[in-house]
């Protein structure tokens, strides 16, 4: 079975002109490789197993099942594998900076980045109970107006748009505040424009709501 797996993987790689295992690989090639693996039961299972063996350090912060036990660290469970892969790329090439993630991403090969992304994409995200049900309920209409067009009606995410459902409220609050504090031109994320008009109260309501989904 293992020889079959590597034969299939080699065919995929050759079909993509053997994309190099370096940061900055084109999104087009990443989409091809990830989608080819996800569409093949054997490749997906093998990538899952290989990813599981490589998440030792990831699991300390994000949880072995991708559900973070620390409220300031995001869940990875059920994120789209391409989204996760792209975040590795950004940490690895310096587009995103984090004192742990930048170093960790640079230790992973292309294959490992894909396998870890696939492993976490197959985990089940667990919603969290609302600390303040009234606050969470007040966040729903704000989410519908400002967020669901990109992140989905249930905050499930889509390909390059992250899943927000089940994310710790504290993490969401801090992420939205970072986007709100950015000046146009500092980052090319559309989130700067989305977050800019949100009040601190809006942010609290949104964060409380999405963690319960």
C-alpha cells in the first residue's frame, strides 16, 4: 500500500512539473496537489497518518485534535487544508510573523506542510458554550451583516477563508482588534476594511457568537 501511495504522489508531482519544496510555491500548484490528495481515499488517509506523526509540537498549543485548550490560540480542526497550507507558507516566507510559528514552519518540508494541513482539516471542530448567552445572541445579526458573505452562514469557512465557528472568543477578539488597529497599506487583508467600523462592543458580541457555532 505504501509503495502505491508514493507512486501516486510521484505522478501528481510530475504532473505539476515537480513543484519545489520551498516557501512561495504558487497557490495554483498547492491547490492541485492538495485537491488531488483529498480526492483520493488512499492518498488522503496516508497524508492524514503522516501528518499525525508530525504534529507533536503543533499539538502542544493547538491540541492533537485541533481544538485549542488555550483561549488565545486558534483551533485548526476542520479548517480547509489549503487555508492551513497557505498559513504555513506565510509564516515560512515572513508574510506573517510569530516567534514560534515562523520557526516551526521553516522546519517543515512541502510534503509535511501539506500532510499537517490535511490531518487537521479532518478533525472535528467543537463549539464552545457561551459565557454570556445574551452577548452571543447579539453577535448573530452583526455576523450576518459583516462576516457571512466570506466565512459562510455557519462560519464554516471556504478554501482560503478561515473557519470561525468554534474559535475561542478571546482569540477572535484579539484578531479583530489587530485588524482594526492596522493602517491601510500595512496589510493587504480585506479584514482591515471589515474590522475598521466595528466598535469594541461589536467585536465582543461577534467573538461570543462565533465560538458557539
